[in-house]
């Protein structure tokens, strides 16, 4: 059983400048809800009850967003508009949310290492704060189910057939019975070095072995990446969970635009109207540069 999760939200977000000069990329809005809230929802729907969010000192506003606001709630109640904040309230009531700082931008593995006290000796889910998913069974739950069955560690993955794959950690995978095992992750390989078409998508389940491997790792340069640590996990297999569902990189311009359009199409208030608009717009648009 996995009850804990760590969400890495301390990155600089330079790919999304100028928006991220003051606004953390995790709070960029997908229609009416910040990206991070969708991740928290995925975790809560996966049975997670304790979450630690790793932020940088510049991203205090994330903590503010996740702190209940009695005054705002009173106003909404008096206007009969509580529904507008209900999804956020449900998350805050379902899971205990903690924060820890990553004071220097030293990479995602270092961010997770900062959460080691919170994690203790329990297995835990890791989410990267700019990877959004949308699926029938929440993606974190898909990983947890595999972990519950097999143990070890789990990496969430998706097949990517375009050249885009070179911006990911790509998995050197091996079939083992019914499962796929990760032998190694090659971080951002060139097209002629691709070990497979399976890209890791910012969702993982680890045990405390993650922290031991982190301490043994010989990182090259300042950046301490999660793949460097995964490549040292040796006690038990690292299983690959090929996720069923969509995944969006909302830390990139294209991924964010994609998420906004697709969430708008599915939105319960504006979905129908937006779909009609989109069909009309696509019919009229001359695209690329016009
Ligand atoms: C990170 C990981 C990479 C993974 C990706 C998923 O890269 O290092 O292995 O495929 O997230 O989004 P980043 O997006 O930080 O460059």
C-alpha cells in the first residue's frame, strides 16, 4: 500500500518565460484550475493521503494557494457560490499537504532527497510538477497497482514515436515474464542512441532505496537527475508501467497549449461551446504563421 507522495515543484521554469518570471509554472491555469491542482487530484484519487510538495523559496505562492482561505469561503457561501472552490477544498480535506524547500536548483533527484524525512521508510509516489495526466484510472494508481503486485520500483512510461522523444528519459527495457523491466534510463538521447521508444513521463514509485542510491551516486555536473538515481537501484527490479491515458508537459509551450485546448473541450461548463468553436476555428484557420 502506498500512502505518501512527493511532488517536485521547485524547478525554475525557464522554458515558460516570461510567464514564469513571477508565476510558478505549476500554478499556470488550465482553463480555470492550476496545473498542480490536477496532479493533487490524481494523487488523492489514487488513495494518497499524505503529500509533500518541494518548492523553492521563490514559490511560496504555491503554499498560499493550498492554504484554506476562510474569508473567501465566507463570501462564496453568502453568495451561494461554494461550488467554485469545492474541488480544491475536497483535495485539502482528503490529504495532508506539507511543504519542504529546495534552496538551490540542483535537479529533481535532489528535490526528492529533500523530502526524505517526510517519506521515512515508506514507499512513495513521485510526481514531477509539470507533467499532467488525464485517464480513466488515475495514472498514479496505475503505478501503485503495479508496485503492490511486484514491489521494486516503478517508472511510468509512454511510447513516443516522434522526434520529441529526445527531450525525455528513454528506457532501455527488457521483457521479463508478463512485465517490462527498466535496465537503464538514457536521459535525453540523440535519435541514433534511442534504446527504445518508451519515454519516462514524470511519475514514479520508489522505496527508501532511492535515498541510499542518491547518496552513492556520482552525479556529473550540478544537475542531479532522477534517472541517475534509478540507474543505481540494484536491490530489486525497476518495473515499467506503460500508462493508459493522456499526458501533457505543461512546462513547455506546446504541451501547455495542448492541455488548455483538450481540457477546455472536456470542461463541464464550457466543453460543448468550446468544441463548436474549435471545429469552426479549425475549418477557417489557415494555420502556421497566418
Ligand atoms: C524530467 C526527467 C526525464 C523525464 C521527464 C518527463 O526531465 O529527467 O527523464 O522523461 O522529466 O517530463 P525534464 O522535463 O525535467 O527535462
